[in-house]
C-alpha cells in the first residue's frame, strides 16, 4: 500500500521537506536540466526563465492567489487533492520531486485557505508506481490529481483517472499524453515554437530554414514549426538535420540557401549550441537566428555567434520572486520546474475556495480567460494541452533582453 503524506492547509502546518524508457523521458529531462541554468543567481544555482501567444487585447484573467469571496464556507471538510511526484528515483531522493513537493506546500500556505488537503504520494519515478498511487488516492476520496512528472507515468495515471472521472493536472512536456481531462501545465515545445515564429513573421520575415539535430525535442519542434509556418503563410525553404554534435554538413546545406531565407530556426539544446555556433561562424551565414526557451542558459547567451538571436521564454520576474520566497522557507534553491507544482496547487486551492460545486469541471479548468501563475498567464485547452503567455528575448552582450513582452491575457477570453 502506497504511503501518503497528508498535508492540510492550516496555520500550524509543519515543515516538510527508473525512470521509464529513456526515449520516452528525454524531453522532460532535457528541458528540466536546461531550465535550471541562467543569469540570476540564488545560492549556488543560476536560474533563468523559460514559454505561447503573441500579445493580445486586455482580458481579465483569474489570479491564482485571489482572496476567497465573502462568505467562504466554514466547517466544511477540505477538498482532498492527490499530488503524485517522483520523490525518489532508483532508491535515492529526487531533487526535482522534492522541489515540486516543497512548492506545493508553499502554495497552500500562501493561499491562506483551509479549503484543500494535500495527499502526497511517491511514484518512485515509475509508471507502475504512479498508477498505484492514483488508484489508492481515488479510493480515498481525491477529487483531483496533481502530477505526475514523466510522460509514461502521466499516461498510466490518465488511464486510472478517466475510469473514475477525476481530472489530472500533470507536468510532462510530451504533448502526446495530454487528453480531455488530463491537462499539462508544463513548458511545451510547441508553445515556444508558435511564439517565436509568430513574432518573426510579425517583424516581416517570410522565408525560413530549419537546422535541427536528430532528437526527440527537435522532432517535435521541427514538426510544429512547419505546421505553424503553413498557418502563417510563411515559407520553409529547407530542413537540414544532423547527428548530435555533428552539424557541419547540415550547416553547409543551409549555406547553400542562405540567400533565400530571412531566418534560421535552430531547435538545439544548450549543450549542443556551441558546435552549431562554431559551424555557422565558419560559413559566415548572416541571417536572423531563432531558438526556443532552452536557450535561456548562460552557455547560449554568452556564445558570440548567437548575439542578436531571438527565442521565446516566460518573463523572469515571477520566477525570481517565487525563488526568493521558496528559499526563505526551505533554505534551498528551487529547481526551475518547481513553479509547476506551485501553480498547479495554487489553481486547485483557488477553485476549491471559490466554487462550491463543479469546482474541477472542464469548464472551470479550461476558462478562456486563463489563470495568472508564477510564470505568467496560462490556460488549458480542452484537449489537455496548454497555452502560455511568453515573451520574446534577444541575446545581447551575453544576456537576454525582452524585445516583445509576454501578454497578460488571452484573446477570446
């Protein structure tokens, strides 16, 4: 029987502090590692932000920390919320899982409400463990599930939750595991791509090439770029793929069409950008470079050949403020993904204390106005994917400068 840590949102709340197949998890690990690096220093960790719509007209979104309306029910049993996290992996503590748990605790405390009771279970970083925790939690009365993190685990939890008609807010970056009732709060590759291409086309760029490694991340990014380009009537002249760490031949292919393109999209991870930049510098290609949120990393920002490049990412102020509060409570730095746990639990707490019925219904969770979290405005789509308000950053003098602010609301909200 899975053991739970039950946490109730009362003032005297105490302090608490196998990965499946490699291919299935590479996306989440690549993003979580690269997001942990950046320009703002908290203790020993450098952190920068990382993601979906162009600026839009003002529409009021629902802040996650909104005080409850007058007449909040008293004497009512708290709503039971299951939180499924990879607290351990291969028998050892998981830094990401522990950080997500701490962030969930912080969210409940800062909500100032006793409307929810968290029941936190360790899935041991396995899909089987996640399914067992979900089964137990639903049997014990959970009305909603927050987590898990890994794609295979989300798929298993979704199978269990759908049978019980219980919604899930999960953290995987693999959009393929999203579905009606299984909502992803994560930083999706597709959102980065849509935002940066929308911005580029808005700046008058019409013709593009793609230079991409052979990787899961780049597969998703490349497919989304081509799809979005078609929607925007933009032209993709060529797609040049290369084996990891071996971009020279593909860069030469791009050189052959350099006179036909306005910009080059490079969905490369931060640890692979150096080799690509060196190959580009050797050819003398002079076009606008475009990247994704994983470029928000000192190794990328300080690369000479990438000065002037654009990429999409959340604005950093929200994470900086969250990280300071987190460190003040737990005396440690949060992982970059910790805001996912914070925003998910903040949203659940807000809905629990402002809605007596249908609080976690599809209409409540997919509110067109969205919600305002630590990483900015976000909303869930009915298919389980999300949209995020992202900024566009330009690399200048070894740092990232905002050239298009993140929207604070959504069109159609």
